[in-house]
C-alpha cells in the first residue's frame, strides 16, 4: 500500500522489550526485527505473552522496559505521537470489536473521516472498495449483529485497512470463529499477504503459518525461543520446546 | 399500657374518620375539583422544574461522570469531591444553602426559581454522574481499544464510541433519576416556590382540610411517577429488542 517497496527496510524493531504486570513478568526481553512486506506468525502456548507482545507494538500496553522502533522512530519516547503511530498500524482482534451502534459502512468510514479528515464521499468509496475486496459488498448497510462471525472479522479487517496502514497486527483473528468460517477469514489475510502487506499474526492456525508466513516466532514464558523459516520450524525445529509444543498442537 | 390505649384511641379515630370519608367521598371530589386549577398549575411547575433539573443534571453529570474516570488525578478528585458532597448531604440543606446561604456571601438575594433550578440540577448531576460512570464502565474495553488502534484520540473514542453506547444503556436508571427528582422537587416548597407541594400547603393553611388536599396531591404525584416508570420500562424493552 506504500509507494516504496524496499523489502530490506526494517519496519518494526524491538530491543529487550519487557513487560510486567506488578510482580508478573510477562515479557522478559524480546528483541526482534520485522522487515517491510514480511509476514511473521507468532505461535506458542497460552499465557506465553503473544498478545501482550503484539499489544505493546501499538502501545495498547505500555512496555516496562526496552524499546520499540517503528520505521526507526522510538515509540516509547514521550515525543512520539501515539495516535498517528496507531493510525499507521491496523489491528484485528480475536473478538472483532466492531462498533455495534454503527452500520458496517460507518464502522469503516469513521476513523478515516475523524482521524485522517477524508471526505465522506471518498471514505465511502474506499469502504465499498474494501468491502468488495473482503467479499461483503452487499453488507454495507447491515449492522454488526446481523453478521456471522466470519463476516464480522472480515469487516474488522476492512475497517483496519481503511486507514491504509503500513503494518497489520492480528491477534488470533480466527480463534473465536466456528470452524466453517475460519477459511473465509484466512483467505482474506492470505490475499493481503500476497499483496505485500507487512503482517504480524498471532495464530493457532499452523496451516496458515506454514503456508503464508516468511518467518515463525515461537514464544514461551515471555521469550522468543525460536525464530525461523516455517519450513524449518514445522519439519525440523531447533529448540526442543518448539518440537514438543508442535507435537501437541499438530 | 398507656401506649396501647393511645393506639386504640388512634385506631378508632382513624376508622371513624375513614367512615366519614367514605360517606364524604363525594364532598371530597367536589372540594378537590374546585382546587384542581391551582393544583394543576403547581403540577406544571413541578414537571417544569424536574425536566430542567434533570436535563441540566444530565449535562453536569456527563462531565462529572467522565471526570470521575479521568486519567488526570486532579480532575478525578474534583469530580469525586462534588459527587460525594452532594450525595452525602441532604437536598434540603443544599436548597437552603443556595437560597439562604449564598445571599450572605454574594450580598444579594437569589430568586426562588433560580435557587430551585440551581440546587436541583446540581443535586441531580451528582446522581447522574454515578449513572454515567457505571454506564461507561459497562462498555467492553475492546471497544475503546479498537477505536484507539485506529488512531482515534481518547476524546474521539469517548464521543463516538463509548458514550453513544453508554447512553443507550443508562436510559432506565436515568428514568429512575427523573422519578426521584420529581418527588424530591417537593422540597423546594420550603423556599416558597409554588410548585405542587407548596400549592397544597397554601390551600390547607387557608381551608384547614389538609388530609383532603394532601391525599389529592399524593394521587397526582403517583400518576406522574407511574406513567414515567411505564414509559421507562417500555423504552427499556424496545432497546433490548434492538440493541444498537
Ligand atoms: N492486564 C493484565 N493484567 C495482569 N496480567 C495480565 C494482563 N494481561 C495479560 N496478563 C497475563 O500475562 C500473561 C500473558 O498473557 P497473554 O495474553 O500475552 O498470553 P497469550 O500468549 O496471548 O495467551 P493466549 O494464547 O491464551 O491468548 C498471562 O499469564 C496473563 O495472565
Ligand atoms: Mg492472546
């Protein structure tokens, strides 16, 4: 979605990122780099800190220590404009979090109009284009409670895309869905990946991770224990903990 | 023993007067009919006072309720002090502070109407604030997170996402606040504002038929409160049926 496509450019970089909740150490020093157009999946057992890590990237959680650089800019510094940072990073949640009091169209056009000051007309054109892309062109006037889970999540993706973000963060986007609806959401994410979107995806969908991602991070106990290509992770992982985790879930 | 005797006497008297009242129901109706224009005038003012107080209270309460949840400590304490002070002191005292106390400080009288509206709205605002606060807190945190993740500021998130959903949810408790205020507004009779209660007082100090007139006034209050709670229940049901 951006003009330049220097795929060696580092978009996200964390250095010794730590997060505590009181005495509980959830992230214990995470250093990772994500390049432009990369699709990175994060896997790992429940409670390992995957969501916390993802939510630190757009400061929905405030890191306790360490630094996060987005396109080279230190976002934990007080000089950083958090709102414009977030406007450039889309996020998709497990529970969709659509705004129930607004139509699908309003859900998608609200932020472009209020944050980016896009006109009503062009924000609606964009919304319809995105709805078409996620296969929901006829649902513009519907309300969220009239949609199935899979449709809700596709609207949520369209809503995030409407801000034309440089990065998309997904936190278990298919975990709340009935099995028959998982495919339609993964398909949308797949096409997004092939278009060159930079994506960080926390997921339990190993098939998706294997097929679509460039890299897979295995997290456990607040640390990244393995950072490898999917071929390696899924066939011959280097860390024994990765091996035992995958044996349980596959 | 003396107490039982006393109670017995009271009981007999009550029964006898009830008897005479049953007999005199027609006279009562006739009497009240004559006073109805006066009472309706008072009713109108009562409704007016209540509507203005709850509307202004809604505005005050929205800000105070948001202030109560502010990240800024100063604003939070300010809102808390206001809410606690108002909810922790009698409305009657508040009315008198505005009507009697304030003139001593500002050096000029406050018209009864102004004093009544001011004290009732400030009072209502504190109760509405707690309702608004609870309404805001009842909205799933994911809503605000989704809005913030789109780059919306905390003010925009409050205005476009959280408040519209919270307001829908607090219509029933706001209706109850309206009913409470309707009844409590009778207290401004002490500052000689001629709302329903004061009209009744004026009538019975002249006619010496306090029971007749107070009974009529009770019925008027009852009709008002029952119709409002009906309305609230109706809107509550409609909102539950289409929750958007
Ligand atoms: N707001 C919070 N306050 C206190 N503890 C928290 C909070 N959020 C998360 N935690 C704790 O942090 C740890 C990591 O949570 P996190 O949600 O990041 O795990 P996860 O890897 O996403 O797990 P899952 O696969 O179940 O989503 C858990 O032990 C959790 O209980
Ligand atoms: Mg999680």
